């Protein structure tokens, strides 16, 4: 009876191994091995499953894919040792060993029990989308171009502005955060929400609610700071600063925990693809339109802040096993200190720059806070409108009293040229 059961088990094992060999041979097997090597799949994680690539895909889009692999490696090592002991015992099997062997290859791994629900990311996305949809549906511009969201509730009070016709708005502190809940069109809200969900869900599941909330909102503030330094005469809306901060945090965390991260290659590939898409969009907008509403300076500010924060406050896996990774941990802490110093230097520079009044940008060092187009052949003989800009009330009053004065985008003036700029103190 015992022989019959053993023979049946042997036949079953032989059939399974035959199927496995067939799956690992030929063109299919070659493609399968390349796919699993690219996604950095481990044999005991995926190769024994029926649909390895599907399993890798599902596992990648979860917080578990960011965790250390040593827990499962240790379980596999224990399993191998136990199998060796069973062979040496020549049939004398201890039931407790069988229980340990079964436990080593089944059940939840450590990382499977460490996921946090992505509460913040879901609520953030839901709030932004709900505010935009509710008020965009009432806007005559339609969904494609509607500027809607929190700004619809308090017009003129929530978007990111440093000034409005020489009225200083820098100290209205809520603007540095509230602008994220207003978007300009369905593509704007759609792309930002998609980016937040795709990148943020995995981050919050792994890093937790507090870290994700902190990095996202500091990214929003730092995006506004970089915007004020490089493009401070314009208006900023949207949560792209926070979305790109999550991208930067992912990249920083990946660099800090490269050797300890599952699926690091596809994760890096996704980050590079998203970055290339943004660069391509920036180039397309630069050649197709003189005036672009997309602030890539805010994207860069959010991304850089997220990268620095991902290294400084992100979860360092070596710290959780400091005794086993003392050498690498020492080097990583040096990197963290350098990045912290770099972040503080950049923050101080941005704050000092924004403190200047009248405001100016890195790309245009002439300070001004008011601009218009005027037609006055006494001042300008040409029969056309000319762009002028001022930085105090005296200059503003002088041009405002002229007969032909029109509002115009300062970006148009930057292209056509400023005919008059107030330079006197």
C-alpha cells in the first residue's frame, strides 16, 4: 500500500517536471526566461506558478514588490536544509520537519503582511477629481478647457500667484498648497490623477500614509517655490507638483534600496518612460505654441524635492537589518546627509529669491509686477501696440492714464519684446 502511494506520487512529480521542462524549452521558454530575468523574478516566487508573467505583473503593482527579498530567501534556505536532512535520514522523517518544510514554502511572506491601504492617495485623487467635475460641468468653456476646482468656490483666492498688478500675494500662505485642487481641462486633471494613482498606490502601500502624505505635500510646496523662482509672473494650478514628487520619491527610494528591491528594472523603465513622456510633451508644446499653460518648472521642482525626500526620509531597508548590512548602511547614511544638505541649500536659495520685491525670475532678471500693451505714437512712433512693464505705482499711473491700454499675456511680450521696462530705483 505504501509502495503504491509512493509510486503514484512519483508519477505525478515526473509529469509536473516534464511539463516544467517543456515550458522552459524552445522559443516560449526563451521569451519566458528573458521576461522573468527582466522583472527580477525569483524562482521560488514565480517560476513554480502556472502563469509567471501574470503573477509578476500583479505582484509588481503592489507595495510588496518594494520589499526585501531576504525573508523569502531565508525560507528557501531553510527548505533546502530540511530536504537535505530528509535525504540523509533515508526515510526516517520527523513529522515536525514536514511541518516546517511546508511552512517554508507556503503562507504569507513577511512583506505580504506589511502593506498599508493607499488611503491618502485614493482620497487625494477623489477630492481633486470631484471638485473639478462638479464645477467643470457648470462651466461654459466645457470639459476640455474648463478651469475648475477649489478656485470655483473662492475665485481669485486659491491659485498659486506671487503678485497681481503689484499686489503682493506671496504671504497668502494657503496658496502654496490650495492651488493643487484646481485644474485647467480634462486632460490636465486626467493625466495628473493617473500619475498619482499609478505611482502613489505602490508607494503608500510600502512607505505608509505619513511618509507619502509628507512627500506629496512638500512636493506641492517645493513645486510652487521653483515655479516662483523661474516663472513667478504666471499662475499655477494642478497637483502635478505632488505627482512628480511621488515619481521622484520612487526614484530616490529605488536608488537607495537598489540591491534589495524586487522588480527594480521594470520600475526604472517605467520611471524613464514617464520622464521621457514629459520631456516630449514639453518639446511639443514649445514648438507648437508660443504660450504654453504647462509649468514644467513646477514638475521639476516637485520631482527634485521628491527625489531628495525619498532618500532622506524614505524607508531604508538596510536600517531594518543594520547588523547584516553595516557596510552599505554606512555609505547610504553619508548619501542621506549629502542629499539633506543639498535640499537645505536649494530651499534657502529659493526662499531668499522669492523674498525679493518686485519679483523677478532666473530667466529675466528685470524686476516688475505690472504689464500692459499700449498704443501711443508720442512715446513710440510705430503704428502698433507695444509691451511695457512697471514696478511701482508712479509708473503704473503714468501708463494707465493713456487712451489705448490693453491687457496681454506677459509670455506674448517675452516673445515680441518689451518696448519699455522701468529700471530706475
